[in-house]
C-alpha cells in the first residue's frame, strides 16, 4: 500500500500540506539540545546512531513537529538526512501521511 501511494502519487505527493503547516523545523532537532526529556532522548539516539524505533520517529519527533505546525517537507527532509535506513518510497508516505496528516488522510 505504501509503495503504491508513493508510485501513483509522486511527484506531487511530496508537496502535500493539508493542514497548511508553515513553521520551520526547530534547530534543536539537529542537536538534541532541548529540556524536553522525551524529545531529547529520541533526538540524541537518532543523532548518535542514525536510528530510532518507529514510535520515536513518528510518535515523538513527528507528533511534536505536527503540534508545532512544521512544514511537512522539512520533517521529510530531516528524516531522510538523519536515519540511515530511510528510503524515500517508505519514509515519505509514512511521514506525510501517518505522522503529519499532510496528505489529508490518504495514507
């Protein structure tokens, strides 16, 4: 299903932003320097190892970005940059659809 969404909806799918989120990704996503323990732990593990469980990815870092109103394309670019196992055809629909609701519920 995920692969089908990617291959049938691209390249326009990458620009989905159903909630019109416009904020920039906080700079501390790149450093882990935050007082919020759950986010700090998830970010530091990611930055130290290039890996995090899908709960840490989508439900911790992703949910915070969603609540903050971060542009989905910036969340997507960050995931591709920091996770060694990120492959765009899997990561993009999971990020835009499941984490950021940027596709309006398609995923």
